[in-house]
C-alpha cells in the first residue's frame, strides 16, 4: 500500500508522552463538541419554546398540534446546526441523513407528547412550562441518538474514526 494513502496518514503514538498528547486532543475535541451541542441546544430550545408559545398562546392552536408543528421545524433547525456546526459531519446522502435524524427524533417527540398530555391534560399545568420540561428531557436523549445513529463516525480499516 502507498505510504501516502489515507490509511498511513495517521502516526500512531509510540511513547507514553505521544499517547497522552493524542488522548488530550481527543478529550479536547469531545469537550468542544459537547460545548457546541450545548450552545446550539440552548438556541434550539429557545426557537422551540418561542414557536410553541406563539402557536399555542398567540394563535390558539391546540397544544398537541402546536407541538407537532413546532417539532417539525425545530428538528429541521437542529439538523442543520448539528450537521454543520456541532458534528461537522460529511455524508454521501443528505436525504438519508435527514430522514435518519427525523427518525431518531420521533422517539423524543413521543416523550414530549406524553409529558405535555400528562402536564396539561391531566395535571392542568402551564403549557409553556410543561413544554420546557419535556423538551429538556428530549435534549439528553437527542444527543445520544445523534451521536450513535445519525452523525456517527465510520472507522477506516486501520480503526481510525472518519466522518462519513
């Protein structure tokens, strides 16, 4: 195999110091990714809650319909920021990635659906506060699902992660 091929571009650590340096670089990247996810997550939450508030309180759309409309546009917004700013993921099929992203979000939509139903219909709680609680739970689940299923790194034959 050619020494300049993609498989040979990464130098594996041979000393403990090189290993520590590479480990620090990986930890830094993971921390930066998590920080970016948190920042964009807050922006997405604001977008999500404001849109829900406008639909539910201002335009008097039934709360589950408002949540569905809000969910659709919030997921689209989250996909764009996660793909391009958080995970910086490259793909061969944008449509496949988008449908996988929406697919994983169905689970968290159902979580919010149930929380809204319990909070608003059963307990008579404030709709916006209930929405914030449901969305907060969904955020944690969304990160895990995005990392594991949507923006996962494929491994090269040498075992090195790469964006796909």
